C-alpha cells in the first residue's frame, strides 16, 4: 500500500509572507521570491498571510488553469479557511456582504446571467464611439491645462468612471458625484469611515435610480436590471444595488490602473511605444493591449479560493478547508507558456494570458476593459506624441500596497 506524500508541505513558520515584495528596480515584474517558485518541483508552496494563517500558493500557468476549473474549490469568502486579503475582507464575510463575484454556482451563475447582455462584444463595440469621444475630450482638457499634469487624475481615473457611468445609465450631471465617491473608496488615504460613507452614498443614489428606471427604463444596464429583473421579481432591489456598486467600482479601479501603469511601461520601452504609435492596424493595437495585460497583470494579490474537500493535484494534496491563492502575475510570466516572458513585446500573441482569470469566475467586464484600452492606446500617444514622464521612473509612487497594482500619481509633460 502506498501513501501519498504532500511534497509542498514545509515548516509554516518559514513560509514567506504573501503578498511578497517586488524588486524596486523592476517594478513591472512579479516579486522575485514568488517567481522562484515557478522552478520548484511541487506545484504548491506554503505562504503566510497578514493574520499569520497559512495557505497554498500556485504560481504555474497550467496548474492554475486546472485548479480554476475545479468545482471543489470555492470563491465563497464566508467559507471557513478562505484566505482573506485583509481585515476588511474578513469583516465583509462575517457581515454577510457577498456579491456574485464571491459566491459559487448555481447562485453565481443565476446572478451573473442577469448582467451579461450589456457586456457582449456587439454591445461593447456599439459603445466605442462614445469611449472615443470621452477619450478625446479628456485629452483636450489635458492639453489645455498646466504642465506637468498628473495623468492619473486628469485622464486614467475619469475615463473609466465616465464610461461605466454611461453603461449604467447614470445622468451626465451626476458623473462628478460618481468620480468623487469612487475615488474616495479606492484611495489609500481614505479612512474606513470615509470608504463606508462613499459606498453608502453610491448605493443610496443607485437605489433611487433603479426605482426610477423601473418606471421609465432606458437603453442601459440599470434599466435592464430594474425593468427586466427587479420588476419581474428575479432580483431584489438590494441585490441590484450591490451588482451596480460592484460593476462601478471594479470596472473603474482596474481600468484606471491599467491605463496609468501601461503608460509608464510604454514610456520605459520606447521601441515598443514607437511601434504602437506608428500603427493604424486595429489588430496590432488589440495585440498590444493583450501583451500589456499579460506583462503587467495588475491583479497582483492573487485569485483566492478555499478547498471544499481534499484535492490531489500533481502529487500534492490540498486538504479540505485550506486556502489556495492563484498568482496570476506569475502565471503570465511562466516561460513554459510565454517565451522570454519578462520582455514587453507588443507583437507577441498573448491572448491566452490569465489577467482576467479563468473559468466561470473570469472577469465579466473584460470586453469593456479591452475596448477602452484599445481606444486609449490608439489615441493618447498620437494626440500627444511628445508625452513623457515629468519625474524619473524610480520616483513614481507605485501601488505596492494596493489590492490592484498601479501608480498613485503619474506626473507627465509634453
């Protein structure tokens, strides 16, 4: 009789703390200690979190694809053993604050189906002219303003906020309200009270808007939710509000950080920037966006799950109740999948990257994010061909401590 040995088990006291530190001289690369795990014999490695709890880290691309398809792993943050990223995450779970992004099928599938229609390729492509208009208007304002300017505040943050507001059907005169409250929620300098106040005000406003759209619907996502789902009794108003807040904040913060961080990466790789600036080929721009998504992987705190039962994987055993974290940034730098993975190569076919996750919980808004980034990077450097950093790159305040990676500020001039 043979006994399965867990080759990944090691002394938990010696397990590295996750998330790990990046090398300051290589701000676009995943942490060196984490990257070294790609070459170890076992597919799993023990790590410790902020509360000293121990969990498994998965770095390799193939292992992540397999495990993200395994329904014995749960994304439910209320399950015992879930690897929370912060005290706030734990408090949300204990308070019963769940969204369709943090629950399992079949309830996850039921709720997700209700908001998929506006994110189809056809519907998103219909929004491209509006996104182009917003992009051009923000660049007009940037060029008319003082130099140097903070590209985060002047461009990267307002653009996705305006776009998601348009998708939801928020009146234009309330866009500033949405930008201000979203910014408060994601700011590292905001207190817990300020964040809660911002979310409460957003939820209160969205609740009123949903009630209005039940009576007088338009051609937007909130109208669809209100008129087709809430009125039919398929969704409660609180569930609809929660969906709207999730879509607003998730779509806002991630795209804003991708715009800013990608701009830095392109400015630091002038040969790649030149190729992008000179092309008018939509396919080349699309390929460039996929490579930027792979290379930067701004979701750098891992995709988190917990085992519902024992799982044997490639000679290792994940026990029921143990947390598992998929390091997407490492998967996207796995040399088994991407040749010369630490090089930014906009001509690479990077479409199989893991920046949006994999499986049933992969990012709902990825068609919108892709389209926004395509518009931005086919426009920004053509409109401002002399755009450059106003400070040395090593002076930029990178979001090492953020849930989503990026830069807090991006001083630029032209």
